[in-house]
């Protein structure tokens, strides 16, 4: 399927925790002169609590409702690079809004890389479990096809630098805008 990227005024990065959405998003935004928006940070500002506290106090459903509410509002903006939360693709409504309003890039990482990158992380409620490695593997396997279906472009981000990943995204994003 050919995608006319000139239709998109934003870039959205999706992928599992630790896939590089924030790091690459900031680089992309700087190179494009776009605003960088981390959706999880917007949720924290809106609710006045950290994501881990929102999950702990109210649960995942409450968080997902907040996430959808925020997406409905912020995707009215243009010239932004959005770093989406890892589970954003679990709601069709979110995917529809994100795809309609941005060029979506899936930063794919293997379970092994995710485990390594997240080994010392303590503020991610979905992986604060007894068997973290097993949970990460299961979540990536469950979400991978949803990420791929939601994306216009897939970048394997296991072993490339954030700069190289951002250059690849920019090349695809900009080349079609000049056609």
C-alpha cells in the first residue's frame, strides 16, 4: 500500500516501552522544527499524578480512558512529533485518530532488547511483576501485530542509533512531501 505522506502534518511514534520513542521523538522534533509531545507526560499533567500512581490508584481502564481523552484533544495540533504510550494501540479508537492525523512509525524491538533496556526501570506498572522477563515477552508478542497494523513505517530499533533511526524516518517523511 502506497502512503502519501504529504497528507500528514505530524509524526507519531509507537512501540513497546524502551523502544526509543522519547529519545528519537525529541531528535525528530528538533530536526523538523516540530513540537515534541510525550502523551504520557500530558496525561500526568492533566491528572496531576505520575502514570505509575494513576495505574496503582485507579487501574489500567481509567488510565486508558484518560489516554483516549488526551489523544482526542492533542491530535488537533499540527507540526508535532508524538511519543505514544506503549499500549495506545490496544484501542481501535486511538489508532484511528492517530493514523488519520499523523505518519505512524513503529519502533520495533525484540523482547531480549526490551528486557535489557528495562532491567533497572521501576516506574512502569505493567512490568512491576514477579516474572518481568516473561511478562515483557508476552506483551511484545501480543502487541507486535497491532503495532505493525497501526504503522505506516516499521523501524527495527534493536541496534541502530537514535540518530540513524531518526534519519530513516525523516527520509521517508520528507521525501514524499516534496513529490
